[in-house]
C-alpha cells in the first residue's frame, strides 16, 4: 500500500488533513467519505530515507499505548458498531483520526488482518500487550454470539472502572509517598551536612557521649565513608527484587503477602475480588462456557494468588462440584458473598448477583480508599515524631550537658 497525504473539510466545514495507507487515491476518497470528510487534495507522500539514528530517536520518543487509549477505542467501536458502520470502514476511519502513531500502527495492522479474512479477535491477538487476554476473549465471544456491540460497551465500562480504582489509589498514596520521600531526603542531608558539624564540636568535649549521640555519629560517618557502596547495594537490591518478582514463584509469594499487608492489604483484596466478579459476570453473561470463563478470568485479576484460587474453583467445577462450594473452598470470599453466589446458582440469576457482588466490593473499595490517607497519617506522624525525638536527644543532649557544666550545675 501507498501512503497518501490528504486535505479536506469535515461536516462542519473545517479544514482537516492527515495521511492514510491505501492502494489508490480512490480508496482514500472512499475512506474519507466514510468519516464525513469531503476530500480536496490527495497525493502520495514522498518519504526521505531516515538515518538509523533518527529512526532510533523516533522509536524512543514514541508514546506507548495506555489504558485510556484502549478505553477510547472501545467506546468508538461501540458507537460505530451501533450505528451500523462496516468494521473495515470503522477501522479505516479510526486509523485516519488516530493521534498517536502507536495507535495508528496497531489499527493498520488489525485492518490488514481483516483484509486477509481473519477474525477481529485474531487481529487483536497480535497485540496482547495492548488489549490483554480478557479483552481478546470477550471480543471473540462477541463475534461468536453476534453481540459484539454490547461486548465493546461492557469492555469500556470494565476498563473505566479499573482505571478509576488505580487513580483513586494513586491519589490516596500521593501524600504519604511525598512525606516518605521528604523524610529520606532530610535524613540524607542531616547525615551529610549537619551531623558532621556537630561531630567536630563534640570532639572538643573530651568526655563520653550518650549512646544515642554515638549512634548518630557512627551512622553519619558510615554513610560518608561507604556511600558509593550504599548506592550500589540499593540499586542491586532493587534489581534483584524486581527480577525475583518476575518469576512465577516470586510473583505468587508477593501477591499472597500483599493481601496481608496492614491497611492496604484489605483494599487490594477487595479491588481484586471486584475485578474477578465483574469479569466473571461479563464472561458468563456473554455466553462463555463456565470453565473457559474462569480460565480467562484467572489470568486477568492481576494477582497470582487469587488467580490460583480461581483455577482451584475451575478444577472443582470440572469435577462436578457446585460453584458456591468451590468458592467456599478458596477461602477468600466473605460469607455474605458466598450466600449470594449460592442463591444465584439456585435461582439461575448468577450473572446479576455477580454484578451485585462486584458493585458491593467496588463500594467497599471506594470507601476504604477514601479512608486510606486518614489511616496512614497517624503512622507517618508517629514516625516523624520518633525521628525528631531521636535527633533532638542525640544532638542536643551533649550541648545541654555542656551548657549545664559551663553554668556550674554539671
């Protein structure tokens, strides 16, 4: 295909322009008319050969796809499918209007797969880093059941919920992280610039210093003498920990430990179970077989420990056990949720009750996130108070003793 540069006017009469890959100028005109753009000028693009350094720099500066891009794509596909726009024409229009080169390239690749007769889910499967296994599986189910429009709407709502949860957690953790970083910087400055000055003053005392003061002076001297080794050790520890967490065993252990952390562990558990309930409900309501739905959901909860418990549910269901009994055996659901699953299984309304479970966990997650900062602030104040008290006792007690001795009271 050839890259064509075009100029035209949209439905409001505004001048617009861009580039499109197409076999001919007529194909470009058809694509523009499909998105309500009247073409004014169409010409092939003459590209100059870029150097390797320029290509490398362009790749480095290219913005990657994020969840917001997939959310926008899902809502656009829902609108276009609902309006009855053919899928090839829909992808051509989205590619022409894409603002990110990475999104335009991905849409171009998917459109090429569609041109070759492949299914939409097969084209998306070439970009699992952008869409994920759950998204692709849901699109495949939508193709099989003829409910692709509804699937895109549900996926958009699902992505929006996960994005909102992440944003609320980041917002709640912003203040504590800022305080911790400020404390770390303050400790470094004190040990490098402040305590060494007091060390020179204390040398003239010719007396035994308090144990707290000796500890502070020793730690400051150690940091000044071994700071290169300290930085290298910190970097090495970060690299080793990140490498271990990428292994299946390391991720499983960390995900299990995360659920037991004070304050945040309960939030992580509720958010993960809300994601499980909504994903399971979406899969089941879309017609995905129960075992296949649990297999896909176990890969999308973003927690290896909870994922293993979901796989345990799947294995139990394959052996013929009921969903409620298998859910109880996992040990991660509350009695209220287990009762709702049992009622849903008996009445055939499991999908609706799963959505209610998801809503319940989402409300509890939202409430817990709102109280996260309030729960962490007393701990931060206690830590800051302990550090200030330690520095005050270690630095000012010798000065106080010296002042008392000078006044004849020591």
